[in-house]
């Protein structure tokens, strides 16, 4: 999740655990600890792909954070004996461990059990979701005004947690709606990713993989009986084969679970993570290989500039979310003329 959400969650948990003893400093302690795992962004691993895939790695591993929480609790207890080691441990453990667990509900990918196993990405909540964050912030504000405000903090945690449960339910409803449409299009059991569109859990996006294409669907709870619109985008499997032996391509395939699209830019091959963003505005595209005679050779990867954001994007997303616009073409984030499809 975004930094503000992690700060709010850490502060809320710390205030609930030790606010009566530590006062407002509990919120500051929780906010700092809630930010700690994300400091790995300051590490340069030597290439764009490495930086992308190592983020949310060791610093988000439960196997690392659990002993770190015990160590920090001991240090804080030695510095400030009250509220006692057990409560310090509850504070550090809850704040540090909930950070990667919450991140795992997003699409990016969180290596919860680094160095073992693949990243976890449940994809049921967008990385920025005000409806999750605002209850936590409200509890923190109440605490700052009149500590310890344990009821407000507990209410914020309860509301945010229930909202997270709702996102899992909503994702399943959308899955049950989308799979029959894919089957009718000849895609019986494709690899599929279903995630909310930005800032909400009413409008959802599905991405399904075939050998030659990835298929995109946008649907929401206010769509009624509107037939689902399928958009097809090329994946260029011949380019994937050309770089399949390159370590950075393999790393991207592992990290994204194969949700990649390859393209050619001049004499270079690019790989795009199609999970994040939308077609035409994917934020993570990497140059990973260059043509050398009759074959390609690997490069130290670089990340291409992020595409500009369409200034009308939020307005069009809103009209699509409310059902006012029945179809939104992801290729250009455009609205087709009445009676036309993408």
C-alpha cells in the first residue's frame, strides 16, 4: 500500500497497544516502524529489473521481520521500561508484520517468505484506496486531539478490516462474472488476474493470458446486464522466446507470474508488466535486450519513462464506475460512440 496508509496503520496499531502509557509518542513510534520496511527503495541493486523485483523482498519477509520485531522490542524496553517488554513486543510485532501482510493484498507482489517461494499478490485492493485509509486516519486524529482515544482507534481498525474483507468478497463476485465471458470467447481456463480499478472496489479489471494475446475486461457492480467487452492486445511470443534464457527476463517472468508483454523498439526488446496500470499507461516497462547481428544479447536493464497520465482519466473512470458509461476502452481510456465497441 502507499506510504500514508502504512504510516496510518502503524500509528493506529501502536496507539491501540501502548497509547495509554506512551501517549502521543506511541503514534510517532508506530508511524516510523510502519515506514521501516519500505526503506528498501533506497537500495540500488544494479539494474532497473533488479530494483523492481527486489523491492518488497527481504525487508518485507516475515522471516526477517519477526526476529527484528523482537530485537527492536528489547531495545525499546531497555530505553523505556514502561509499558514493559511484552507490550513493546506486541507493538513492534503488529506494526512490522502487518505492513507486508497488507502489501500482499495488492497487485505488485510481496515476498512474504523471502528467500523462499514466489511473491504473494492477492490483488483485491488498489495500492491507494481512501476507503481503507480514512478510518485509520480518523482514529489517529482523534488520538492526537484527545489521547488515548482507544475507542476511535479500535473503530478505525475495525472499519478498515471489514472493508478489506469486502474487497475479497467483491473480487470473488467479479471472478464469477468474468470467467463465463472468457469461456464463451474460447478461453476455458486461462491464467487470469482480477483486480480493482484505481481508488475503488466497485469497478474491476480482468487480464487473461493467451499465447499470443492478453485479454482485458472492465466490469463493475453498477453494470447490470451489460455484456462484457473484451479487448485483445498482442504479447509477441516470438520476442519472449528470444529472451527466455536471459536472467533478467526470467526474473521478470517469475515476479509477474508471466503477466508480461514484449515489444520491439528499434533494435531493442522491451518487457512490460501488464498487471500494473492499464494498456497504454503501464508504469513499468524495461529495456532488457538489444539486437546484435542476427541475434539478441542481454542488456543491463533500464526502465522506460512512465507514460503521461490522461488528464481526463479520473472523469472517465468515474462515469464508467457509476454505470453512466457502459464501455471504457482501455487502449486509449476512451469512450466509444453509442452502439460501437472497442
